[in-house]
C-alpha cells in the first residue's frame, strides 16, 4: 500500500500557477509594428509638407469665377538653383541663369468624372498683360507664376485654383525615388542638348535619363508638341508608381518619395496637404490611358511666324469649347491627343 505524499505547507493558500500563454510576445511585436506603420503613414506626409516651399501665386485684379471642380497649373522650371557643378554635369543642364519653363500643364479635376491633363505649348502666341503678344512661356519670365496664371486665365476664362512647380534636379530625384520609369521608344532618340542617347525599344529610365527624355525637342519631328506628349506620359507614370500600394507597404520607399517630392516642389500658399494628395491621385488616374484623359490645347497652326519667331497659334474656338466642357464637368467626352 502506497504512502500518501507529504503536503508542502509553503504552497497552502497560494493560487494555482497558470501556465504562461504562448504567443503573447508575437502579438505585442505585431501590434508595435502596426503602430509604427500607422505613425509612418501619418508623420512622413506632415514632415514632408513642412519642407515644401510656398509661393504667393494668386494674381491681383478681376479673375474668372469659380467653376465646378479644381484646376491645377503645373510648371516645369529650368532653374539650376541649388544644383552643384557635378549635378549640372550629370543632368546635362548647363549653367544658364534665371528661370524659364518648358513645361506648362493644366490638370482639371471635376467633381465627378475623369480628370483631364492638358498641355499648353510653350510657344503658344498669347496676350501677356503688360507685354503685348508673346510666347506664353515669356509670361513666366524669371519665375513669375502670377503673370503666367493671369495670362492663361485671361485667354481661357478658366480659373486656376492651385499652382505646382518642379525644377530640373527635383524632377530627377523623384524619378529615382520611385525606382525609375519604364518607357517604350518606337525608334532611337539622340539629343546632345537634352543629354540623352536612348536606343529603340522598351527600357527603364533613371532620373537623369528621364529628364533628358522629357526635355528633348530636337530629336522629335513634332518638336515641342512631341515633348509635351512625353511630359504627360512620364508625369502619369511617376504618379502611378508613387501612389501605388508598393509605396505604402515599404516605409523606406514611402519616406524617400515623400521627402524627395517635398524638396522638389513649390506650391501656392493656399494649397493644403489634401489638395496636393488630390493632385497626385488625379495624376495617377491619367497614367497609362486609365480613367483620365490626356491632351494638348487645340492648335490652329503649329508652325506660324510672328515677330520673326516660330510660334504656335491656338484654335480659339476649339479652346473655348474645351474650357466650356471642363466647366460643365464633361471631361468624359474629351478626345485624347
């Protein structure tokens, strides 16, 4: 007969010892990761927004009435400010002083319906307040967004709500932050002034090559019009990659894109983070022939002569019809071109 085991009096009255739950450490780590992820999603845009330059871009005097939707003016400045000698060599920009623009694009985001990305040819012959008839890029002069906005508003009758500007170096850095862009060239493109020598076929372009690709006009029979098409193409591709899910799940890429974009951009003082987010999302919709439409202001004569210069004459009647469609939110019926 077995003997009863003695009772350890030290354990009498103590609550039973529960076995440790397995997996608690995993849950805590997972919760911490989720918290850090959410903080990153919120803090990076706030931090980046504080680094964006702001400018007073609203012209004085009478302006067109507000229309349904929002219209952004995007300008590509050729300013070399802030570029080192090595940067200028790498980007092939030279050392020209001042600020001009080879990229003038209107983005109209209607209250409902697809956004419209519309190039304004830089050589468009328009009335510039205080200067008479000039090429539209002369209105920008040495970086004068107010005069450019006033010129475009006077001609189109469309109110421009917000202004976005990007320079040479900033454009290249944004391209690199998204990992480059993929383009397909029907034939080789060589342009010493744009600092590119690209073979025919599909290929990935890094920042410097993409900058040359959108700057080139002498390697394209369409000249400035062909360049405008490539500018809209690349802008759409960048927006598509920047706002994709791959960006939001990769904190390093998310931070890189956020900060490089902030350092590259100048926006108007009235723009807020939500406005900029809407701008980026609308750009993405236009990418790759998606929900948006991409076109150029209607042209009457792409090779006219005025005051001894080669200029672009816009079709006033067709521009008027286009603007009326934008005001009425009829972007879905616009023809790409």
